[in-house]
C-alpha cells in the first residue's frame, strides 16, 4: 500500500552545500505533514463528532520526514522529541 520511497526520511541527497546553508540564517521548519496534522488538530476541536480525524492526524505526524529536504533544518513540530 506504501508507494516507492525515492527520498526516504533523513536523506540528505538534495541538501544544499554547507557554504550556502551558512548564508541562509536561522531557519524554523515545520514539515507539510506536521503542518497539516496541526490543522487537523484544530479541525478535531471544531468537529468532535468526527472520530475518523484523530487517526488521520496521527498518520500525518507519522509521515513527517523530520529534516527539510533542501536545508536539513529539523521539523519544529512538538510531536518530535526535542534534541536540545
Ligand atoms: Zn508532527
Ligand atoms: Zn514533523
């Protein structure tokens, strides 16, 4: 059921070189998966009768790739254990 993974979580194959990343400044990154999950959290609060939503939200958090594809910045979603 899972599609072929060509760019698995944690992959740095498309990350920019350090010399360019150094020019970008501080970066806060929220993955599209976790951003959608946080939107679902709000939708759940508005639609408490929709018992299908929590499962969808959990799946979105679980799909997070953790690091930004191009900058390597880590997802800031509270669902991840904080490294620091
Ligand atoms: Zn998350
Ligand atoms: Zn995330």
